[in-house]
C-alpha cells in the first residue's frame, strides 16, 4: 500500500453526546471510562475510528457497544482538535449529538459500562474536554429548538400546552410568557385540539392537543421563534 511519506499518523476518536428527556427533566447519558487514563471517571461514549468504517458507522458502533442503544439518529456536531486534548496520543475527536425520549429506549440500556442518566443540573466532572463538548451541544440544541419544533418529537400522543411550555422552559432554564408562547405555538397550525382535558393540576383543566403530522413535516424547517430572542444562543456558541 502506498502511503504519504514523512507524515504523522493521528488517531480519530468519536464521542457521542446523548441528551434525553424523561417527561419532566433533560438528562445526559454518561459512562464510566473503562481504561486509563481517567479510568472509571465519568465520560461521554467514546472510541476510536477503525480503518474500515465511516465516522457515522463508528458513532453507531461505539454507542451500541458502550450503552446498548441502537437506531438512534445522531448528527455530527463539531471536531475538537486541540493538540493537548488527550494526554496519551495526538487525537482529534468528532462529536455527535442526539436528543431522545428516555422512555422509548430505557429497555436497551446496558449495565456493562455503568451507563447512567444524569440531570443536566447535576452533572459530574467529565474527562478531557468533554465538558466543553457538552456545553457546545447544549447551545446548539437550544438554538435549533428555538427555531424549529424538534422538541415536539419528545411529546406523547396527547399533551397539553402547559406541558409543552414546561419542556421549553426546562431546556432554556427560564420562564416564558404563557400568552405569547401559546399564541406562537397555535399560529403554526400544527396542533389539533382534542375534546378532553387534563384535570390533574386544576378543576378547570387544560385541553389536550395532538400533532397534525402532515403539517408538522411540512413546517419542520420553518423558522418559528417560540423563544424570546434574548434567550436564543447563536449557532456558533
């Protein structure tokens, strides 16, 4: 095999950032690292690219091996290439990110590497530059969720507007004006109002809604601006 002469070989790592929503709280899936350095410290799901696979294939292989999760849609987010990011060898890391409904995948989670969901407000210290990766992924998620209805993917078949608003408030760690939020959401015409109500929180109750799938798919890339502009991170944060 012909090789480029006088070139240094550099390792390529894949790190998977898996955010989950359990119905009330956003969480991050972490594992305990199985080898030195930083053995048994909390880490993102990571591994090395093999010679015969693409980055996407490597991300799916690593995620399944370390957590048991499969058929998870992940997007490539960013490449981290600081020369000193790994103390052992020169390694660049390609980060992938996903947002899933925890309940849909909870039966798949493996105990082999102690995969565990942590609340976003109670994250442990992470190895290397993984905290930087998580912060970037969180900002990217907030940016996308402010402009496109990606959080709708996490909703049950029937839901209330207060439930939907609580999902956004939890992600952005802020309070959102109820009247403005309701007006913006209903103006998309993506929701179907049901006849029954959820009365668990009050006697008056809140009407249930469901998603109009055809309108949802047609408007998915439409800029919706559910969130006040001062709460929206830039795409580069």
